[in-house]
C-alpha cells in the first residue's frame, strides 16, 4: 500500500498521518478534508492534486466513501461531500456544550498568569458574561456570570464589535491582529486583553477576556499573553466547528513582528 501514495506539494492538502492509525483511513480522511468551503465539487484530478494520492488509490477509497454516503458523485463526474457528513455534524453539535469547550481553556489561561478570565457573548447592543473563572487574588476585577457590560468600551466589547463587522481603523486593526488590549478604558483601574471565538452555529460565538487590576495587570503582561489567548481561541473555534484561519493569521503576524525585532 505504501507505493500507492506520494508526497504532495500543496500546503492545504491532507492531514498528517496518524502514527498509530490505519493508512487507508488516513487517506480516506485526506480526501474528505481536501474540500474547502467555496468548492462546488472536485474532480478526480483536483482531489489528486490536493491530497497527493494517486488517482487509482482515490477511486478505491471513493467507492467506500460513496457507499457510506460520505461523498456523492454529480452528473458531471465531480465529487461532493455527502449527507452522512451532515448527519455526523448534527450529532456532534447536539452533544456539544459550549461550557465543555471554553471552561477548560479558560482555566488554563487563568492558571498561566493567575488572572481572571471571562467569556462574553453579544446580546444585541450589549455583552453578557456567560462564563467566568476567577483568580485566586483577593483584589480582582469584579465581574460575575450574567453581568451585562457595554459593547463600546473594554477589550471584550471591542473584539465583539470588530468581528461583528464594525467599521473604522480601530476595528480593522483588531480584525487583523486578532486581539485587543484595553487599559483603563471601561474602568480606570483595570486592564484586559480579548480574542474572538468562532463557531459553526454562528460565525462569532463570543470572546475570551483576561483582565485584572492595574498595575498588576500591565501592558507587558497582556502582550505576553497574546499568543496563549490566540491559541486558546483557535482550539475553541476548532472544537466548535468555526473558521480559525483569521486567528492563525494573527499568530503568524505576531511571529513575523518578533522575527523583524530580533533582526534589528
């Protein structure tokens, strides 16, 4: 079987092979994951180009995938994701609880710097604290689950506004950088950093916010948490079926800025 596969040059091609898995299943999943959101169907040649697999291998795997309705073949010979994938997705969504996804990540962020972490969702023109993990410090920003806060002030509100399509240079920068740091904006004695979380059910699921009192939570600490915040948002978005590509681009932007800084 090893002779029937080759390495692809396409960076968006198949997922990596599981070291303890089954090669045929890895190749089948490579075919399924070759599809992109804007595809209207893929030809055999396109599947071969994206996966790095030989056409003969793909055809054998497609026979099983179509039998189990994971793929469909259109009249013009192109392949489409089949209805069984939708059924599995619906089962996943019904069994998924938002708290099960975000709370472990929030606890890990809290433990990293011992500052409080909240998860905000947008409710019309306001934001609501849906989940909260408190610091062990006695002095902290006092936000509780269920509290309602403004959208136009604070890092959580700014991020929710930005990824809801708000216009302006500030919001364009937030969308590009993937985070927003607020120092004394909503409360003159607190500071925080927020990153968005995306989902399949709705493009913007909410935002993570790490916040605490000045001067304990200063700009240096918040900048130092940017990568961890973005990585947590990527994990949450992936588990929720959302598009994490904007967050990965934001991470790459931070890496490139660090590289340029080291060169100076």
